[in-house]
C-alpha cells in the first residue's frame, strides 16, 4: 500500500541550520554538531554526502519553529508532535526539517522530560531522504519518541533501517583513495566549540607553558577528544590524535565559569553517567555541561566521599564502568551511576602493575585502553588488563603532543618559556 | 467489558487518527463523524502499527500512546484508508 518511494536523484546534499532553539541551554555549535552527526548516521552507510552551507539554497533547511509556521504541520506546544521533515521531491520544501521550539531539547541529559535532539534528528533526516514511518519497534523510523539513542559518535542504525535506506540509495562503497578524491569527507565539527587558537588570543609568551616539556596537571578524554591541562592553559587533540593547534588555549576562555584566579586544575574527567565534565582543584570540584559550569558549583569533594585535600587523578575505567580517584599512593573506586563510593576503599595503589603509584592523571581512550600519565611519561594498559603493556613508559610529548618531529619544530613559532 | 471512552477521549482519538493517516480527512458534510466500524478499524490499524494489543477500542494503552510525543508526519500515506476499504 505504500506509494513509490521518493528519493534524491543527486548524491551530494547541502544542509543548514537556519534558526536555532531560542531558550535551550545548548549552544549553536552543539546544535550544528548534532545535526551533522545525525546526517552522518545516514551518509555512513549510503552513497549520500552531506555538507553544511551558509546560504539560503541548502537542500535541507533546518528550523526550530513554534505553533503554526505555515507549512501545514503546525506544532502543538510541549509534547504531542515534536518535529517533521519533508520527503525529497521537486517542491521547494523538499528535505526541510522542522523541530518544535516549544520542546525542551536536550543532549546527553539526565532530564527525563527533555527531548533528545540527536534521536529526533536521526528520525527526521530519515524522512528528509525518503523514508516513511514503519511499525517495527526497534526502527528509528517508528513514529513515537522513545528517548535518547545513545552517543552520537557511536550510534549505528538498526538493521531494518539500514535495509530500507539501502533499497533507496544502495550501499556506500568501501572507501578507496579514488572515491575519497571524488567525494571528500567534510571536516567533522566538534561537539564543543573550538578553543581560541588565533595568535591574538595567545597571551605573552613568558606565561605560556611548553607542551613538549610540560608535566601536565590533568589529562582527560572529553567527548572522544583528549585534553592536556597545564597551568591556565590546555591543548586539545581530536579523536584521531591530531592537535587542534600547537598553541595552547586559555582554560578560562573555553571552560566558562571556572574562577579566573584558578591557576591550575588537579584532575578532570567526563562522567559516564551523564557525560558532564568534572574539574577538581583542592577540596572543590566543578561540574560542566558542555563548556559551561553548572549552577551551584564549586562543591566540596566530600560529595564523592573523598577526604579533604583533593585528588591527583581521576578516570573512568571502561572495563567495569567505575571511576577511580587517586591521591598520593591511595585510590578509591566510585560508581557514577549510583553516586556512591564502593565499600572497602581507599586501597594502597596501584591496581595496575607497572603503573606508578602516584599519578598526574589518567584517561580512557577510544582504542579501549587506559592511559596513565606521570611526569613526562605515560603508560598504556590494554582493555581489561591489570598490567601496563610492554614497552612502556613512553614519552607523552612525542606520542601525544607532536614533539621531536621536524614538522612540529618548523611550525612551532614562538620561543616558549624553555627557550626552544 | 471495557468502559466506553469519554466524549473528549473519543474526540481526541478521532482527530488523532485523522491526523496520522488512519482515518480519511473529515467529510465537509458530516464533519468528523465516522461510522463505528470505520473507527474501530482505524483504531486496530493504529494499535497494530504502535505494537499494542489490537482491540479496536480506545482503551487506556491506546490513549496513552496517542499522547506520546511523536513525529508530525502520518503513519499511513494519504489514500491508504480508501485502498483498505476497497
């Protein structure tokens, strides 16, 4: 009974977020990034390519609208209908996607009343490329909102949806060098705003630490990227371990809400329970949603049942989804989901053989391994192992921060405090 | 026997079923009036699509699903009811 499918005859489709949610705590960059990843879900498995444009000619115009917005599908306030998209075709609205601006759009939120923007966007972009509703309960194209679908970076379409979109567009050929030349992958936008990396934002060189000689205060994996903190600065590495800039960014200009007098942090981690980012300094900690501090912080570290004095390091071990706090030669194990310290801690460290008992910081990484940092070295522990991998420690500066390579030296303008 | 749906639930149900493609658009002559059989068939189709037990009546689970946040687009394409009728 279904009509002949409508689909795009072209394979390169442009998109643009024309209007943004008005009262959402989500920043514009986060909204854009979520749209990017929701479209990527479809382009990962089909020959479709999506690229963001600035003008009014985008194939897929994305709007946040309220009530009757003159397209025949009026919104009805919170709840009810939350979004819609127009099927491909010759009409000027083909592909356009509208979200009800009266919904409480969220991203990685523990708020049960919020509407996960990524989940809804994946569904609506399914319409925008030609898929209609289906009854299958596991399909993203079933019409009812069923809550968040998980991490945008890791989300994969259910089998039914993959089959249906393949019926329309075929399967994306495996990436080959020639295919990449023809259809270059767009640069991935970050889930967090870019740190300032233009020269004018860099303060006088005498105050700036050098990434190749620094003993880092804290290291964390945040939204899949690595952050190395030193003093009032940090370096950021993309998911494929490329430095966003050789120059450090200023902590306070990016992590909005950290006190200006804070000259360094002790430890940082992304909480697995709600993906908020937690900064520790001395007896206090701050919780960030994206890069904005939450109200009511700082709070005392006793909230975690930690003693006064703070911590040296923190990370979540992927193996058991527990968070480990380190201070001097002790460590604690904490359950972020129940917000309780596991009984029997602290214990004399380290848990992992070969890893120093006193740490600067630690982080999990997307390869499944855990990385422990101390001084200018780091140790790698493979997923689920209790012993450092052979061959470690290695140089943090060389392996993570592009030091000791001719290209890095050539590009590394500015003398730096150590006189390089 | 299941209790008869309240008038406002019935009204909401008919409006909902029309909006999402389970009932044909309202006849200008009769307004939103539908035959009981037509309504029951539409409810059954909606329940089937939504993974509910197909009772053909506006029970609590059906009304709850109708109040669940959802996409504005219809579940059945325009004219599906006519084809089903034939």
